[in-house]
C-alpha cells in the first residue's frame, strides 16, 4: 500500500513538472487584433466614459503634467448610417447657427507640436500623409492670426490614444477602433468649466480607423458629387478631426455642409475646405 502511494505521488509530481515546463515553453501571447491595425492598441470607449450626447463622451478628470485638473472629451465620428438618431448641438457646449465649441473660451493658449505616425496599410506614403496632415491642420490655422497647431515633432513617437490621462503629446495615427462604423476618434483634454478666461486645451489625439476603411485621395474636391467611393478621403476626415483638436464641436445636424458636420462617407471631399459656419466659429473662438 505504501509503495502504491509513493508511486502515485511520484507520478503526480512528474505530471506537474511536465505541465510547468510546457507552460514556460509557450511564447508570450497578446489578444489578436485585425492585422491591418497599425496603432499601438485598438481604441475603445472606456467603461468609465459618460456619454454627454450622441458620439460625445466625457472621459472624466485627470492631472495634467503641470498638476492642474483637466477633463477629457472623446469624439466618436461615424460613417453615415451607423450612429443613433440625430442629436443637435455638440457635447453640451455653446452652439450657434452652424458651429459649436467644446466649451466657450476653451482653446489653445500655447502653440504645441504634434507627433505623427504615417504607417498605414493602404499604400499612402510618408510624404503624402505628412503633407495632407499639414494641409488639414492649416485649414483651421489659416483662418486666424494665432497659430493653433505647431509643426510635426520628429523626435517623439506615437504610443496610443490617451483615454485615462494626458501624456503631454498630441498624437495622430492610423489604428484600430473597436466601435463599429467609426471612421475616426479624437480625444481632447482641457479645462472646460469655470470662468471662460481660465479654460484651455492641453492635448489632443486623433486616430483614423485603418482596419475598416481604405484611406487615400478620393479625387477632386466637389460640393455636390462624390469622388472614388471605395476610398475614405484622408484630407476630408483629417480636417474634421482637427476641428475638434482646435476646440470645435459638432454643429446642428441641419448643418450638413460644414466640415464639422458629424457624419461622412467614402468618396466625400467637401470637408477638405471649411464652410461658412466653421470659419465663423473658429474666428469667434480665437478672436
């Protein structure tokens, strides 16, 4: 009986040892994502996020690098036909005829550079993405005397969208977005409450959904017709996202011709240039 117990115990120890060796021999694994995604981690709407309006979420508060309490806003920009029923206005913010602010007075007080990762799976070259990014930023910069956006920072790198707290980097990249039908996501951190003179923007991250859309140049600009409907025009969408980065929200759903109108689709190019409401809004925000 004692021999049988010893044999059984020895056999069990051998099994445990072999199992341990097998586990240790396994390679480190991470959750699989669409192999087109080039961003560090697919963007998701965090569990702690509170929806303020359709497609606009508060990420709560955090400490900026200077120790001040800031709030994060996440804009989820959908392809036509994917969002909830129409919502007029933008993120509980100040609205006018065809423009809206993240919050009255919430704008950039200092010009900051941005970090760009041009990597994509759609064949766009580094030169093309770099150039179109600059053009899309300048669509807003060119309307005001203040330089809203700085130059590309080549000495830093993209490490992902900041949904918990800002990291003192304005990041632009192509990556995965978990929410269905989302073309792009922009997160803006800033001070959106208190006296308007004390409000400001401190950081933005813009993510363009690479796995689900084919990005590029959809063709000539047209206000009435679509270009190549198999391509999501990068200039068209980037101009919209950088409007959020500069302090603009979605206007009323009746303002379909504005760059900040909240829906888009493949082949659309009219958002490349600002419309009257966009121009009026950015001029009012930056004086």
